[in-house]
C-alpha cells in the first residue's frame, strides 16, 4: 500500500468515494489525505467544509489513525473504517507455498464497502467471501462435507417420513377408536331406548291393573245415580192423566189401580199416573252433569207413552229430577238444560248452592289415539238402580228396607243417609267403534245408561247409552266430543282441573280425541 493515500471524489484519488448529491463538493476533489509515518497512518490534510469527523469528534491536524477508527464525512456519510490488512481474519492459506495472503477480491470488497453508503455491499462481501472460502477448501474436505450434508438430508427425510407414518398410523388408530366409541354409544343408546320402552310397557301394565281402582278412588264420588218421575197431561187442557178408579179386564175381573196397565184418562178422581225412572250421570264442573237423553226423557222409549189411546192426546211432563252422589246424605235437585237431537246426550245442572263440597270433576278426553279397538276401558254407573245397592246389604237388612220404604225415592233417600250410594265399576276393552259409537265389553245393565266410560288415559272418552241384550259383552257409548259440544252450547267452560288432567296421562299413553 502507498505511503500517502488520498481519499476523495476525484478520479486520481487512491480511494474514490461518492458523496451525497446535496453535500458540498471539495474544490480539488480530495476530502482527506493520510500519510504513513513511522508505521502509523496520520491525517495530514482534510476539507474543513465537509464536517469530517473521526470517531464522532472533530479532526485535529496530524491525528494518528488506529485500528477500528471510523471517519464520517458530512452528517449523513459516507463513513470510512480502518483495519489492519495483516490481521489473521483477512488471510487465507496459499495453495503452493503454504503461506498466507490476502485475497484480492476481499481487499477490493473491503475497500469498496468502507467507501460507499450502500449497506447491500456487506451482503456482496459476505457472498464473495463465502465463495472464495469454498474455492480454497481442500477437495477431500468438500467431499466429506458433501457426504455429511447428504447423510444429514437423508437422515432428516427418513426421520420426517417415519414421523409422518407414525402420525398417520396414530390418526388411523384414533379414527378407529372414535368409530368404535360411536358404535358403542349407538348400542348404548339403543339399549337405553329398549330399556325405556320396557319400563313404559311395564308401567302401562301396572297402570292398567290399577286403572280401575285409581278411577274409583279419584272420580267415583263424581258419578251420580239419577232418579226422576214424569206424568202425562192432556194436550188440549193440561189436565193430568189419571188411572181410572176402577177398570174391568177382558176376562171381566175388576182392576183397582192394579198391575194391568189401565187406560189413562183426564176424568175422575183416580190417582195421577206418575212413572219413576233411574239412570246414571257424572259431574263435569261448575255444576254441569252429563247423562243420556233417554234418561231425562224416558217417555221417548216408554211403551206406555206409545200405548195411550188415540182418544186421549197425552203429553209427557217431567215432574222430578234428583241426583244422588256418593258421600252425600240427600238427593240434590237437577235442572234439565238441553239434549242433543242427533245423539243420546243430555245436559243437566245443579244450583251452585246445592253442589256438594269436594265433588270431583271428571276430566273429558279430547284426544284420539287411545280410542282404538283393543284399548282398555273402565265404566262406572248404577245398573239395576237401587236393586243392586240393596243386594249388597245383608239379607235381613235388605228385606226390612224393602218392607219399610215403598217408593223408589224414599228408598234412595235412606241409602243416601246410610252412605250406600256407590257406583259399580267394571273394566274391559274396546271391541268395535265407528264415528258415533264406541262398542266395549265391560259389563253394565239397565240403569247404567248415562255413566262415564273412561279410556286408558284415565279420562272420559264416552257416555254409556245402550246394551245389546243378546250379548252382555257388547255395550255402546257415545263419543265424548258430542257431549263437549253440547256442554259448550249450554254455557259450560272447561275448569282448571280439566286442563291439569290433560297434562297428566295416567298410563303414559297419548291423549285420545273423542270421536
């Protein structure tokens, strides 16, 4: 290297630099000049206009330069770094003589990097340095390094492939376990469903066995025995028809109010012809009682009304209508409201002040699913009227009652006072049905007409209205929806207990809708 080095922008400078375009240009093109004196480079001249600084301080004349010093030219550079070229980091071994020399490209790159403001030159320097270093490495060393790299790559690939296979196998195992778990969950769900169905079935069986008793306890006191009587009056005058004081039979024998049906007449002073009847009914709330039309209008099917002589135009008139509820010590007057013209259904009512306390409200079923052939049914009523009630008493007591009480009304009054008014409950199944009939085999009899027919839901699905005399197992009921429509026309509204009953199914079955 020269003993005297000029650094500037002129072409004849040993080290040429580029200044910022906005910077002041030196007059002779030289920014700084250094000279080697006694083995040390010293600054012998510099341009004071450019604010040249050494290690951030102003330069003094004849200032020596040490390794690692930095000269800044102007506020924004460029900067020049000084380092010894004899340092070991800048030397590489020679190929022939084994000595050390400075690679020319390293020296040139170092000089350019120190004299330029572009920081990318450092990358160029590093790249060229690496390239020269590789070129200077021994071939055998290169082969070894290349083999090591290949083995490392192959090893990395092998390890990566093994890990990939292991991860894939783990995913497959997890997926298989998830499928097995899903299958087990499905089996468990099916088992739970089957167990639930079995429990429901068992509950239905138990409820079926206890349905009748449950209904008797909950609703038995809401089923009443209906007693009434009616007379005939002359249509034109309104005079009551009487039994003649004396009448002769075809054989010539005299009948005085006897057993042979006399011809009624409005004339004379004979006994007014009064005909008693009994039936069943049940309370539906607010004092409304449901029964059959033929119970409260018995003359519609009474042969005596049909056999009146054409010479006497008789018209029936309801005289009495009384309801006897279990637990009540006396009969309660009933008021006839209205009857259906198409179906055998009638509505009566009780004055609220006469309504017994705690009388249950029988729930009416508005569903349809449980009204099907084979479904269980329970009926309540008073078949045979007071005769069945007396038959339940001891023989001596029953005979004494019959001798003591001559009329049906007085007999029923006694039975009410002694708490012997109890409905008969029978259980069976639906054997046939259509839109207006429910046929069932639970036994009943005359006097049971107007009684409720309960379905498996524990609610009333129909009203008993007829029996098939030739087959005691075939009895008939009117679907309850006809009665509901008639009740609503009479001013009835479903009580709160009715709504609660609809929310609870006694057997877990679906709610049936009246047909």
